[in-house]
């Protein structure tokens, strides 16, 4: 190349660089006339309900005027509209009393997520390819109702299936009614961690098939078997409020928390005493404690008389559970067992709790019944009780059953709503194959995730803050709660609420369905369900239904004034004898217990697409944006695994790779991984990041309820690479206080 | 008497749930750095929950400690800033004036608590995430230091409101985003000069300690030590 | 062979008029390094400081290390030439201008570096105390504000200290050059005729500057050390930092001077003027500074180790045994274990010997500043928020370009100003030979000077 | 320039490639933004406080305000104020909140549906309303984003500061213009006279 052109080229690129600097500002968008009267700079506070987990906390949404890019009658433009800026807890709401958890605060990003589907889309590429093309609402609804019509006309109405996460309140009612009157089987409720075992145990022990409510503020001694009640289990915010009071709420009276688990959870980190117990043996340990209480008559007369007999040998004083025998089985020393028994009975009001990993074994029900029996023995002031329900509670159905129903007889048409079984179901459920056999799938999801990618048509739902929300709190509140809230903001995109779409389809189908669902929109249905509550004593006493309906909306719902219902009578049935937990994989070649625990950042994985939660440092490891496996430091040294190395975890069902975090809070014979990462197709923030522990779970289930035993898998681990491949992102530099020289860094 | 904003962190109530961390992000327009920037140590958390392991299996102990700007009376970051971007307000806050900051980063080096964060790049929000940005709080640009401000926008709004209604500010009338969201009421915010306020009462508790108090920074955040089971009931 | 006055003038003016091939190549390399640095700074300005390796808590690394390094290099110049002038050491004559040139250019680079490393350089003018209608002044309590005043004073001081002795030489060049060059040098020579009054006034001025520049030089590096000592950061907050940095500055300054003189001697063929005696004396000076530096480092580390306070010990072990151990021990080798034997043994203290020693010292002193800044910032009081630091190509490019800029300035200087002061050499020649001053020929510059 | 011999040509190439390398460094694409969803049904684009271009950055730094801003509608404050309309009639909420709302087309049409509907400017407003569009007013008073000023109208109005104090006397103006340069000195002087706090955090936070 000649020198002259060389100079020309470099001069040209220089000029281009400066020109690039001053291209004209973004083309001016037109501004639409605002649809609501808002004073700029002044916030209005609107009630809402958090739908991220089953607790159903009440929200206050701070709405302020802002300018958003919207599409109005086919044209792109800017409009001044009310925008949700911050979520706070609703101080009057009995479940969360003005407080919120990390996931609740982050749920605001569901409204503004960049990868939200903005209008209905139809599949064009092969199923699962994720290639979709825009379609108008009218065509989409015409297509769906055509399918529904032909299905019903051809007499195979029973081959319509609906898969959704468990929904309390009218939304669940709407789906059940729609399917019943359509002639289809009831909807399949699916969520990866469904606590069906605990509901079944509570039904047997206390006559209530529901999750328990704990009045921790009045507790003096809490012994908890595995439940992460301050993190993600049951109703974490209500329980955290109780925890705060139990610690420092009563001057001079500070409760003790004993946590029994093999891997230290966030709750375990706050315990006064953390006791490592062999996985699946929690029931035996509880009965060991009960044995001493019964033997030394530490409990008042007649305590534990109702749930006790459900356990074999209870009448005879649990002969097989002498402390020494229990020590051999659980690894907890007899001295500690005796001390726990004495402390439990001598320190004011005590409570025994169980949940999460201990129930995720083949003998989960036995463990639950054992702890329930111990609970009734020591809980003198009914710290454990049950939240009164509004309407009938959802039926106890293990999630796996819903999936097996799909693969057993594949339906002709499947409707999907807020459930992602392709990601969170164990490989044995073979969900992907089941979906492949279903000719027509419609999803109401707002995001493309592993399951909605299989759909033929996606009718995007409003975000929770854009739609009418209602919820009946199953636990966490001392009073019956029916939360209700109108939309806090106008819709941002061309989406429609799932409830209104279903009602519309019902009207188009006519016949039975139209008769059962006469309402034009979902809020009419809500009104019809809420107005009868006016007569019951509660937080709103007004004369007319309209006033009641308005007051319920402004207050964020209705709550009764009656207090919790104490545990009822146990169900008479044959006593259950002790059963030791089975594990998939021989101990020889799969030496470690494998615990996929519900992560504090992503819950069951359904929140992995929120950037705030991806960047939230996990409180125990400080890891962000990555997935890791927790290994005991001594095990790590033995296998030559250092902090941050890439580790391969292999079970009989499959292998996953994750970064190693050496943490003292886990038993040497166990490895644990948080659930939530490992999505292959879930928006730009979660796709292709980390590994999914649920993908290598064994198909073992709890015998009686058929619920997945997700803690019953054994694995083997081996170092698979250095920190560069593992890409573990830690926010913290040091793991412990000022290290002595040899401390691992 | 001028206000003197302070906070009490009850380590016996803190469960490490990090609701405060996310609430702070939502309230104060703190951008997420993304994976590659977080891996290079540029994730910003104005309040973080520090965790220290003690001991080994089978009885490890964990200590959680929420750490935020202590709004020190003798703040080491104030004398070192060459342009007065970091200075002490009459209301006891250590203020960070974003438009005055030229980005020498000396204040962050001088801060013993590492609670100051620098905008290495211009923050980015994938549209429409920017619609969530709080209009009461400035969006900081590249080259500027930022830190916890005790939600100064809430303090100002409450003061303007009280002044409009010609009345004194009541304790508990408003609070910071983290204290408002903390389920176990571990974070208590208020006016230390108001002796009737809960924060003043708790700040003088005998469980109270100051983080790195020995450095003489006189922090306005008091940590209440974690209780033990034995002394409370049987001591 | 005894060099005459004409011989001196002819030898020292030759580089100004003829430039060898090697000179041009050196200029090309230096310029491309400098332009690479400018491009890197352009990219950093465009994208943000994020292109560097800095993170929280390590907010300073290469930027402040280079700043202290270059300000350190600058101290030898003034201190050596000022002290040698004050003590009237006869061997100072060829050394002083090389030293003062190093001072001015490295202070200039040292002043530019902070401008390039702050987050918003276009607001750096807020450091200047101009009366603004916003009623805001710079914060005079901040060590950075002291830095600003100290370095600007030192820059003006050392430039004047360099400029004064060159006036007679500019006059000499003026007289032998023609055309445009003559016009330029006439301006530079400020109308110097060499009258006795001018000589007397020049002598007094140089004497005052020599006296004044020494405390300014010492104060500048003490203030630079206060950038660290005034904070509470462990291993920074200690009273030894003032003298430690001044000793380190002189140490690295002398090393840089010896290197520069060795290169000049080789490339500008000044073998007759930069004789082994100069390298001998400077080598001895370097030896004392190496021992002094070792004393300060040992004292600082010993007190930290003996005090055994956890934050300090975290930083201490970090640099002695853990991540920074290799760098730390290289520093000790470069600053103490290599230079001391070379400089202590007379036979080894030759030109090449001292050059090798000072090359290792320059490297060692850069490492020493790096090891003061980064380990302490990585391991501050709260172990949870410790960090790690890795430099990026932008920082390396900016550092390389600072060396490129120094080399370029030095090369250009040697093209426009005789590297060795002609009149001082002549004065030295006469007093040395005991021959009374020869009256200048008509129209020629009277080159005699005071006894 | 004389024909350059071999090695001088080399030198020139080295110099030029260094410049080119420098230019490439400047043109280097902005830090690769995250893989934004390319599909048509997600929201494209990234929001950042960075200036869209270097030119905009310089303009913002020098803080140039157009001398006579041209508005889409030739509105006259003079006529409306002469008719006795208070400022708050159109600029609603200025005494409650921080910002004075710039009146939209609905506010104008609330009167101009019946008054002076024949005037061309009023027809333009009606046309906007017909299209459902807002009038694209050009903002006259605003602070540069990087000044982080949180000006709050309400306390000033409560303190009895007249609108003309800062916005100059609009009874003589048609479309508003920045007659008074609202720089920091102006605010500080007024605050010191009125003995009100000039602490940085009063305005910048």
C-alpha cells in the first residue's frame, strides 16, 4: 500500500471518529395526551399484593408521574403516566405488617423487565426453537376459542389440561370453575417445592391440611428441624417479624433458637445452637427427645395425647428411642438430646417446627408426624396454630402428580400459567417429552422460559402491578386474610390479564361455561366473591356493599377479627412405625448426600431473571451472578478442591458443574447447591448462567403423598477445573474475621 | 436544636435476609453492574450484610453485620476531598455532592468501612427498567463517588412537609428505605438529638458498640451486640 | 590531552547541530509510546475509568504509583545540583544540568498523571483557588490540595533553577547560529552579553535558587507521602512516611540521574566530560541512599510486625508471605541486595556497574511505591470487603507512555540545549589550570566567571 | 518534501500508525452493552445518563441555553396574564409539588373550545387534540442533569417568593425566555439575603 493512501486512510478514520461523535439526537418521539391526572413530583400510594411467593404479603406501591415509551393506536410515542417506583409493606396487612423480604422488594422489576413479552406471539419455527412472530389479540383469541370449541364439540372436552402454580383466592377458583363447566379434569397445580408432605402431616396430626402459623413473638424456645423459616420457607416475613420480637422485643426475656440441619441455612446462621443431624433422621431425633420427656414426665399430663399415637410405640413411651440408640442413628450425642429435652420443657412456651429438607426424604411423612408429636408435647401456649381460611383451602396434591397426569394420558390442548416444569421438574418426570406429545399448547406467561418456549401461542399476562390481584393467606397471619387490590399502574405493553382472557373465552364458548362465569371482567368476579364478607366481623364494617367494595380496595383487602384456630383433633389411623430414609445411588460410588436448597435470591428459580436478585450477594457465600456448590473445607482438602475451583457433581441421573465454595457450615458427607441458576432460556439475565441442581435429582418420592423426595439423591464430586472456568463471582474478599496466616482465603 | 440523624443496628434481630440491600437499590437508583463488572469488583451495594465465619464443623458460628455509611462525626473521608464534595452537613450527615465530585477517589481510600462506591462506567439500564428510577434521587454519571445518604431525599421531603404544616418532625414519621423494609426491625433510624426517639434510647443501650470505634471516627451508627441465651434468662 | 575552551564549546554544541540516525529512531520510539498513551487516555476518557483494573476497595494502583514514582525521580535533580553548588564540589559541573533536566521533566509528568487519573478530568480546574460566584473554594485541608500547590511551586522553582544556568549557553549558541535559530536563541538568551554585572547578578540568583529549592523539594515529597500518611489505612498511617518517601525519592532520583548520564555519555560521545569520577561519586551517594532506604523499610515493617495489630498484620503478611511476596522480595533484591555490593566494592563501581545498580534501583523503587499502595488498599479493616487488583492494558500503556514522554522530552532537550553547561566547564577549566581569565576576543562572549 | 530515504520513511510509518492506533482507540466501540434481546417482542434500547455524543457533552458542560426558544404554538403570556389568569391556573400543582406542570392540550382546550376558536394557533391546538397528541413544548427552565439540582417550587412559593423573582416579569413576554440567568450565584445571593440555609445538601442530593 502506498504511503499516500495510508495517510488518507488514517486521516479519513480520524474525521469519521469526530463525526460519529455528533450525530443528531434520537429522533423526536411524539407525545400522547396523558390518560390520568397526576401532579408531577408528588407520589400517590396505592395498595397491591405480592404474588412472588405463596405468603401473599400486602404491598403499598409508590406511584409517581414519569414518561414512558408506549404504543397507542399503532404509533410509538411518549406518554406521561403513573409509574411504580418503590414497593413497601402494607402496615395494616396482618401477614407482613408493613415489612417486605428481598424478593418482594425486587418483584418491582417484573413490571419493567426488558424481556417481557409485549404482545401476543405465535410459534413459527419448530417447537422449542423459540422463534415467534407477532399476532394480534383478536386472531390469537379467535384461534384459541376455535380450538376450545372443536375440542368440546368433538366430545373430548376432558382432554383439555391446565397447568399452573398453586393459586389461592379467586384466580384458582376461576380456573377450576372454567375447567369443571367446560368438562375438563381439574387443573394441575405444579411447583417444585410443594410442602405437600407437611400439609398431609398437619392434616393427620392437627386436622388442618395447611401450613402452620407461628406466634414466635410469644415463644421462649424454638427447636426447628431444617425449616429455613427466616429465609424462604412458608411465610418468611411474618416469621422474621416474630423472630425480631422473640429476640429483643421483650426486655429481659430472650428466646433461644436451636436449628437442626446438615447444611447451615440462613436461619441456622442465626441459631443460638446449630446441631448437625444425619439427613432424614430428624424424626428419630425428635422422638429421642420425646422419649426423655415422656420417661421423666417433664411434660404436663395429657400433653401430646392426640398426635402422639400416630407414631408406633408412643403409648409405651417410645421404647426404641433411648438417647444412646438415637445417637447412633442421627449422629447427635445423647448428652445433647437429654439437655434439649430438659430445656424444651423448662423454658416457658416452646415450639417445635419442621419443614423443607427433612420432609424431602422417602420417610418425610414419618419425620413430620414425629416432630408434630413432639410439638404437641412441648407447645403449652399454642405458638403453633393455623390461620383461619376464607373459602375452602386448596386440595393437598403433590406436584409430581400433576406432571404424571400430563405424561400418562397426553391432553389435546394444554394451557400453561406461571409454571416452569421443564426447568424445575426432576428428569424422571420427562416433562419435555410429555409436552412434545401435546398438539396444542397455549401459555399465559410474560416471559419466554424453558416451558413457554414449547408453547404454540403465548398470550402475555399483565404484570402483577398492572392487574387486579387477590390472595388468601394460607399461613403467617393470626386472622383470616383476603387480600385484594386494583391495578396500581396502567399497562405498559399490549398485554391482557389472564383472568379477563379466560372470562372472554368462557363467554365465546357459551353454554355451561358462560353460565358459570357470568362476569365481564375479573374485578366483577372479585366483587361477587368479596361482598359476602361484609357480614363477617372484620377490618371493614360498613353498611352497603359498594362501600365495602371500595374500602376493601383502598385497604388492600379484608381481614377477619377472629384469632387463629388452635390445632384440632388428630385423625385416627394406624400408627406409623419408624422408616429409615432411602437414597438413590450406592453409598460406595456416590459418597455424598446432595441437597438442592431453595435459594434466598431466586426462591424456586422463578426469580432468576431479576437483575437485582442476580446481583444480591448470597448472605452466606457472598456469591453473585453465579451458581456454586458448598463443600466442607476438610472434604475440599481431601479431594484437592480449593475455593472457587470448578467441581463436577454427578448423580445417577446426570451431572452438573459449579464453582466450589468451602464453607464450615456443612457436614463433611454432604454437598449443597442453591436452586435457581442453570436456566438455558430465561431472559438475558438468567439464560445460560450457572447449573441447575434439580436436573440431576433421583425420582424417589415420599411413599404416602407421592411428593418428590428432592433431598434423597446421593452424588459424587470431583475437581473439574480451576477458578477461570468456574467464574465464581464473590462480593466478599475474606470469608472469616482477621485470618491467622494459614486461614484459606 | 438541629437534627442529628443516626441509626441503630440490632445484631440480635438481624437475620441476614438482605431485604435492606434490595430496598436500597430500589429507592436510590443504584445500578446493577452485570456479571463481568461484578467479577471485577465493581458491584455497588450502599448497604451490605457482612458475614464472618468462626469455628469449624460441627459447630461453626456466623456473625451477620449490616454495614452502611456510618455518617461519622470525624469522617476520614471529609478532610481528604480536594473539592468539598464530601463534607458534613449541619444535620449530622456525611454528604456526597455528586456534581462537585471530580473523581480523585481519595475519600473511598480513606474510608475504613469501604462503604463508598465509584462509578467506573456510565450506569446502564436496559429499557424499560429506567422507568423504575426514583425521580427524587439523582442518577449518578461516570467518574462520581456515591454512598449511603440515609435516604436524604426522604429526610428533605419530611422536613419540607413538616415546615409546610408548621410543626416539628415526629420520631418515626418517616424512615430510611432499609429500616422500613427490615422484617425483624433490626434497623432503627431517627434523630439522635431527640431524646424521646427510639434510636436515641437504643443508642445509649449498654449493648451498644461502634464499628471500628477505636479509629476515632465517631460513627453515628450504633451496633447492639448479639445476646446469648444463657445471660438473658439465667444471668 | 588538555581540552581547551574552544574544544569544550565545539564538543558540547555538536549535538545541537548534527543528529545521528540512532537519535531519530529514539525519538520515533518515544513519540509512538507517547501517542499510544494519548490514545489510551482518549479511550479512558470516552469509556470511563472502568477500562482500568481499579475496583472497590482498590481505588488507586498504577495511577498513584506512577505519580509518586515520577515525583520521586524529580527530587535527585534539584537536591544533587543544589547541594553540589552550595558545597562547591568541583566535580559537579557536567552533572548539574542533566540532573535539573530530569527534575523538570519528571515533575511535569508527575503533574500530568493526576489530571489523567481522576474521574472527571474536565473539572480539575476546581483545584485552583479562583474566586467563583458559587462561593466555593478548594478544600485546603486535603493533602491533594497541598499536592497541587506543592507540585506547582516545585515545577516553577525547578524550571527557573534549570533556566538560569543555561542563559549563558543560550547566548553562546546564539552567537554561533544563523537565521531562525539565531532569532530563537536571541530571545532565549534574554539579551545576555556577559558583562560582569550580569555575571554577578546570575551568580547571586543561582545561589538563592540553590538555597530555596532544597526545602521545596523536601516538602513536595513529604506532602506526597502525606497523601497516604494522613489516612487511617493500615500500613499507611505512620509518621515514618515523610522521611521514608524523601529518602526513597533521592534514592530513585540519583539512580535515574546515573542512568541518564550513562546514556548521554554513550550517545552524545561526552566521554571526556562525564568521567568515571562522576559515576564514582554518584555511586557512593547511591550506596548511602540504598542503606538509608533499607533502614527505613526495615524500621517500618518491624514496628508493624512488633505492634501485631490485626489490620496491620493482614497487610504485612500479604506482602511478606502471600500474594505480593514475589514482588516484595524482588523489590528488596533490586533496592538492596544488588546495588549495595556493586557500589560498595571500588572495582565494581565503574560506569557500567553504577548504571546496572541504578537500573535495578529504578525498578525496585517503582515496585516499592506499588507495594505501599495496593496491598494496604486491598486489606483494609473489614475482611469481608477485601479486594484483589489486576492491571489492564490501558494502565500499562499509560505507564509506558509516561516513560516515552520522559525520553522524548530529554531527547528534544538535548537537541536544543547543550546537555553540559559550557560556561561552567570553561570556568572549571580555568580555575583548575590556575591560569587567569583570558579577555574575550572582540564580539565574542566573555566567558570568564567568578573565581 | 525531499524524497525520504529508507529509514526516515520507516519513521514516518511508525508515527502515522501510532496516530491511527490512537484514533482506533478513540473510535473503539462503547463497552459492549449486554446481549439485548434481538427478538421483536421485547423492549430494545438502553438508558444511560451518558451524553449521546461528545458534542452534546461539551454543550452541556458549557451550559448554553437558546436565547429565544421557539415554541410549537406562539403562546402569549402577555395576553393571558392581562386577562387576569393566575400562574397556577395553567401551571397546576406548583404550590404543592416540586415541579410546575407545563399545561397540556387539555388545559388549553378547556377554555379554547369556545374562546377565539378561529385563530390559526388555536386551530393548531385543536389539531393536536384531535390527533390525541400533546403539544411538544420546548422546555425553557431546566438544570443540566449533571448539576443534580433538586429545585422544589412549593417551599419557595410558601415563603412568598414571587414567580417574577426568578422567571422575570412575564406580563411583557410572549413565550417565556430566560431573562434572568438562574446560575448558582443567583440562588446563593437570594438565600444569604433571606438567611436561609446555603448548605450544599439543600439543593444538591
